């Protein structure tokens, strides 16, 4: 059994008291309209970081952050509404919150709205690629890797536009540059196949290596296969 001295207990009590004081101070600041403080409290409540874990409380804080014009708060609250996390699911309300977030330049929300229109779900009334594309464009412009990847797929698959693989390539490159493993992997395939651009296995291997480092198991597997095949 671990022995705890009274001195240690007193230190723990002081630390706990300090943490509670900080939380109370942040709560007061949030209620006074400090949106970024509300956002911080929401994240802490959702993850149980220094406070009891509570999706309901997180949603409340995100709403307050949104009210204070912090775009991330709108986006996070919108996602919770769409998923029914800590609140009764309401896709239409979640969609509206994401629209507010995207207007405030929250890149992930712009991409989420694009996906909604591409798939006809999460608040979108139907599949409408023409409405999806501008959201992907805005997300990509805001340096969201998944937004750029999805924009690349718009051109690769011809979703509401003519198929244009050459227009897809720069968007996949941006996706990779902004840290989306999918973009690196898709671009690697393009360079390995060599049907749209000149075949470049060395570049494909480098792209797969980056995709692997970014967490893609498929990129890791294909990188190992190609790298092994290149060894003398």
C-alpha cells in the first residue's frame, strides 16, 4: 500500500483548491461573454480534463462560445447536435450551426457541410454536388486537408463537374501538404500509375511514406511493398 503523509495530503488539497478556483474564475469569464474561455471549458468538459466529463456541459459551453462569435464553438456544437452527443440529435439545427461556423472561417465545418451535400445527410435535404463544391473550396482555402482532398475528388470523380484529373492533382497535393494522409496516398497512386502525369515511382514512395507518418495504414502497407521492390 502506498503511504501518503499528511504533508502530501495538504499539498493535494491546495492544488485541488487552486484548480477549483481557476475553474470558477473561467466559468465567470465565460458567462460574461469571453468566448475563447467558453471554448476551453467545453473542450475540458468533453474530455474530462481537470473537470468531470460531461458532454451535456460541453455542449452548453460550446453554445456560449458560439454566442460570443467563436466559430469553433459553433462548429463543435453543430457536430454534437448532428451526432446527438450530449443533446437530442437535431441534424437541421446542427447543419445551421455548422453554417454559422463556416461563415466564421472554421475550416472543418466548411468541409462537413460539403460532405453533407455530397452525401445528402446530416441536415442536407438531398445529394447536391453543386452545393458541396463551394464548401470544399472554402475549406481548402482555409488549409483544411480533408477539404482539399474532397475537392480533388470532385474533379477526379466528376461530381457536378466534368471529370478532370489534372485539376484534381493540385488539390490532392494541398491536402497532403496540409496533413491529410488521404491526399498523400491518392497522389502517390496517381504518380505510380502514370496515366495522368509522368510515372514517378520514387515520388510515389515518398508520398506514401508521408501518408504513413500521418497515420494511414494503407499508405504504410503500400510504401513497404514498393520500397521492398525497389531494393536491389
